[in-house]
C-alpha cells in the first residue's frame, strides 16, 4: 500500500467499463505488483488488475487489503526465536524462480484480467457458497424472482428483472454482498463532482454513488422485498400499472410480461426459461484505438441443445433499429458481435462449460454441462410492444423496415409479440 501513487480523487474505469471512485483503486509499482501477486497466489486470494482510460494498471483496494491482512496474519503466527541467526544470502528454489519469472514476464504482457481464463472453478467463493452458504444466500436461492449470474472475474451478481440486487465477492476472510445505495433507500449521492472532457472540467456534474453492505437486508424475505421495491422505484416498473388489479399469484399464474423496458423482458425470459438462458449481461472489453477499450455486451446467452447462441434484445421502439439515412446503428453493432464470436468461439465453449459446472455445484443449474458448438451468428430479438388495435401507418412502416433486417447475412433477426414471449 505504501507504493500507491498519490492522486487527487477522480473516477477510474475498470475492465467492464464501469466507473468507480479512485479512493477504491490502488496503483502499484512493478516490484510491489510482483510481491502482491506472489502473496495472492499463495493465499488463494483474488488480485485482479484493471486498466484505466490512460492504460495504467490498478487494483481494487479491498483485494489489496485482503492480501495485506493475510500477510500480517502469517507474520503473527511466526513465533520470535531467541537464537541469534546470522543472515545469509538465500537462494530461490526452482519453483519459486519460475513463479517470479512468470510474474515479471506477465508485467509486459497484455492484461488477462476480465478474460475467459480468469474464471477459476476452485476459487474460494464457489467453495464457500457450495459447502458453507450463509443464510442470506439460501434466501436468495429460494426467491423465485431472483437469478444469479457467475462472472469471469470470480464474483457473482444477483438480479431482479435486470436490476442488480447484490454483488457477491470473497474478500479473503468472508463472503460479502453489496448493493447500490439507492436500493437501500438512500438516493443522496456521496459526492457531486465536475464532469471532465479531454482532461478538463466542464459545467456538467457527475453524481457519485456507492455500493453498500446489504447482507442484513438479504437475511429476511422482508429485507429482500424492500430492495426489490427500491429497484422497481428507481430502475423500472416490473409489473406495469396492473390495470387488471391482479394479485401476485394471478399474475404468476397468467405469466404476463409487463414490458416497461427491455431489461424487464430480459428478466422475465431468464426466470421463465432457466433451462435455456444460461447467462445475461455478459461483458468483455476489447482493445480499441490507443488506450481506448470497447465493451462487448450480450443481453442473453442461450444453450440451444448443446449449442451456444448469443442474443441481443431490443424493444421495437428502440431508435437504433432503423434510420432515415445510411445503415441502422444496430447493423454495425451486430457485425461487431459476429466478429467477436468468430474470434472466441472455442473460448466460449470452455468458459461456459466452467460457468455451468459452477452453477450446478451451487444449485443454479440442473442441466448438462457439455457444449458442443457455438452459433457464429448472433441473434437480434426484437420485442413488439405495439398494441394491434392501435396500429398507425407510422408503426406499420416501422415494423416493415425492421423486418428488412431479417435479410442481413451476418446475424439472425426475429420479431416477437411481447405477450407471447413467456408462454
């Protein structure tokens, strides 16, 4: 920690394109990086290098602190000896030499964090959730409106119709669960700072919020319902206006989809077909021009038989589906997806096999874990939220234009009525 660079407070971007306060980031020099990596490996602790906008590596503060705590515990366990020992030059054995050389070489290689190789089936978090699950984890699994996704950097997300209920991590000592402060009822930002463009402050401002411990809320069904209430309030309205005045049981029985935004549809599909959709909100950062990084995101990943299919979900009202001039924005997006899938088809097979094995251990998946192939064509699923009895000429024209996307050779396109999606 003493090697951390002194910086004024600002926002730092991680490998998933998310922005966090720099107070939660630690910048280490090369020697400290080597030492912390060796210790993290020894204690089986995460130490995931992130890359900011300037291309500099940084580490999560809580991960560095966990390694420091393990090192301190080790020192305390060693009893001081009264014998006088003459220091001698210590020779590294062959195994230690290889480890140190590997770490030094990795300093000059592209950052692998966030890559497919990062996911570790033997990671402590999965072992604890499988063998010593906390009570709140059991409450999460019992809630029929929640679903859990495994992430490649060895953490998990709990979702409620696309709203992130909690981020689950292993700190080196315990399992933590944190949620956005808004979902705990606190809408006041912890800071308001000037927005920067090209390194200069502008008149615009950025509201900074934080993630807070929510294990107490997850301990009871009432606490979970409170978090879901605030997600509905701040994120989207899951069940619409409920003009039919149905009870929750009636709505569950009728399996209605109340589409307030595409994430609510995404969540409904995940919950209705857990045996088909094995992942949602997949994110991967690719190098761009200079230090720029582009994020690839898939809304849904489906296991169709033993074939992986990647799905982009859009409501029919999305302006990116058509344009008055040139190509619709969605075409370029789907082309990039197709290129990415072709580049990483084999990686996807290995990665999602590991994901399914972890999910099966945790009781999140009951099917097979074998994956034979990957569809090289991503699929565009357009959800038609128009009401048939209120179709205008403008809407008819829009549907016709979107149907033209079905002729694109790079990807598949389908238009589905949202009332029929979850039948």
